C-alpha cells in the first residue's frame, strides 16, 4: 500500500522538535513533518475566513473557538488534502506530542492497515475505550472497535483517501474543534473506529501543555464552561446513540447491504465466474422487481423513449437490464478474475488506431462511454493492447461497500480518480502528461447543459468535450456489448473537434444508437431525464 505519515508540527514549538525527530525515526513507514498553521501569525480575515459561530449543525458548539483551535482544524484539513492530492491509499496523521511504543504499535498498525480501506478512519487513541464499544475485528495482539461516541483527541489517526475526501467535503465551514467535529459521524457520513492497544501515548503535559492556548478564565466563567461542556457532551452522546435518526438508519442500512454483498461474494467464490455472474443477475432481477421505486423509474424511462412498445416487451427489457446490472457489478467486484476473460476481447473500429497514434505521439486521450453492456471490459481490453486507461468514478454513497467497488475498478487500469474538484485537477494532470482516461457520460449532472438523448431533453456534462478541445486530445466513443459468445467492443470514429455542445450531442446520438439496437443493455434505472422537470410529464406505467 502507498502509505505515508504526516506529523503536524508548529515551528515555534521548539520543545517538541526532539519528540518529532524520535517519532520519524521510530515509524515503520515514510514520514514527513507538516508545518502546522500558526493561528497567532495569521491576520484576522485569513484566519476566520470560513469560521462560523452559528452553524446549522446540531448539537451547536457552545464555546467561542480560539485561534489555536481554528489553526489546528485547518492544519488537519490541509493534511487530508495532501492525502488526496498525492493519491495515497491512506495517511497516518500525528500530532507533534505523540510517542510510539513499537512493540505495541506495530501489530496495531498491521491490523489497521489490513482494514483501513474498509473502515476509512481508525484512531490510535491514547486513552482506553468504554467497555461497551463494539469489536469489529481482532487478532492475537489487538482489536479494532467501534465506540458508541467517537473519542476526542487526534494524537494519531489513520485515514484512507476516500475518507479524507469525504471529510474534506463536510468540513468546509469550521464551527467547533476538529476532534469534536469527527464525533458527528451522522453529519460527516464517515464512521470512526479505534485500534487498541494502540502503542501511542502523548506527552503534552510533560512539555508545557497544549499549543492551543486559551486565556485565563474567572471562576464564574469556569463554572459556566463546565456546565455547557457537560450539556454539549450529553447532546453528542444522544446524537450518537439516542433515538435512531434518518442518517443513523441509513448507515445501518448501508452496513446491512455491505454485509449481504460480502456474504454473497464469499459464498459465490466456490462457483466459476460466469455462473457467479448469472446467479447475481437473477438475484438483481428479483430485487429490482421487489423495489417499486426502481421498477417504476425504469418503466417510466422505457415508456418515455418507446411509448408504442408493448408492455410485455418493456417488462422483458427490464428483466434484461436487471440481469445485466447484476452480472456487470459481480464482474467488477471479481475484476481480477474477470480481467483474464476481458483482456482477450478484440477491439474493432477506427478509434483503436486513433488511440495508438495518440500514444505514439505521447498525447493523452479521452474515452467516452455509458452504462451500457459491460463498460469495465473496455479498460481491460485496452490494457491488454498496451493502452492502459484510468477512470473517473463517483465514490459510492455506502462507505462500507465503497472499498470493494473501488478495488474492482482499480484492476482495470490506473489511475482511479474520485469525482470532485481535487479529482478533476488530477485527471487534467494525467491527460496532459499523455495518459488516457475513460468517462461514463450518460448520467444527469446538476451543472450540465440541456441537450437531447434519444429524442428527449437530457442535462449532459460538456466536460469531456471541453477538455478535448482545450488540450487538443482525441475524444473517442467506445462501447462494449454483451453477445451470445461473450463481448463485442467497438471503438468508434473520434468525434470531430467543433464546439463542446455539438461534440457531446454527437456522443449522445451515438450512445442512443447503441441503446436502440440493444435496449436491454443500458441502465434504464438512472434518472436520466429527470422526469417532470421539462414540462414533459410521463405517466408511470408500472410493469
């Protein structure tokens, strides 16, 4: 795994320099000192630029933040950003008062490393947990537990790249100390686990106390503060373990989904991959027919595009869609096994030669496709041709399922880039340096432009065409269709460079041709047309 340690250190805290040096020498992974943001050195506008005392997040934090607390929060966010920007699998973030006991830390770190993809955030706490914390995994030396209430203190925290992205997205506004915000897992969507014994202790009391300084308070202020502190902690605890909120129920649902998927994957390994995929297809077909919202969306979409189609035929197509979805997702989750089959698929069409020419010239290329057939087979087949292609993807909403999905996509080619502002920068850097990237461009996107898809208004992103124009790169549609004998991959003629709208309309038209020829292979479950938004209501025709 690509892992690095970051030690957040305030330069003027000279008493801590020997501790930082000892920590770097002791750690079994590469480490760098990250210069902490100094709240005392920043002007007021810069320091308080994204700080609020009236956050909508409950429970409200009852105290005014000190400059040191704000700077500490911003320092942690800056390290999370480095984890994402450097495309690390995970980062181990330390305070500069952390001390390592290697005999206890090494087994804790090995256990945490084995499960960081799955769990996202694992604290190496300096204090013992409450006895009722749920045990998630354990070995002969230590265990990883899920506390009812996330402990305070971020002396040492292990954070995956996906978790860092999730935390960055939910911490743009500062309204409380960073460790207090980490307690609000119903807000961040990022659960926190703790490994113990951790092998980590902190020595701030031995070297003059915390670097987050507070002014002296009167007796009345101290009494008031203790009252509000107790009330706030009670509110945090209630939010964590009280009556199930919608978000807690959603997280429970995510866990159940991930557990079922993991159970299916473990049990299915005894079967050959084609049989596994076929079984998953039948299960997905049954599930979609049992979920009215999914069934209704697909049948509404089909009726919108094929209003004169016989209802029986629409039901048949829905069954084909469901089975293709289940087979495709199973092949992605078992992508390393699927690779052996997919890499043998030939690629036909003039687009392949255009890609080879781009590679020979050291130029990048943008491949556009849709959720059609087995779209991941495209990158496997290109990889076998010496044309390795990365992918931009949207992290799954389910944090417990996300590592499985990402691991499967990663097998098809590197780099794998999560959507978002940071991901966009990394994608541009990749294609400008001569890399290939594959984009699935057939979903509604809020800031897109209204074009048409299969005869109806559909909001479409122009980003692929805009990048192709800006960096003079070929824009090549490639589609992978299931056949009786396996798969058929066609790399179509590159889309001519004209205007971004015209180029993406050409893509929509070409994908539409593929879908009309094999409607059971496109993902009609997407809310592609945002029904009702265009004063073009389509009644529900539930099959």
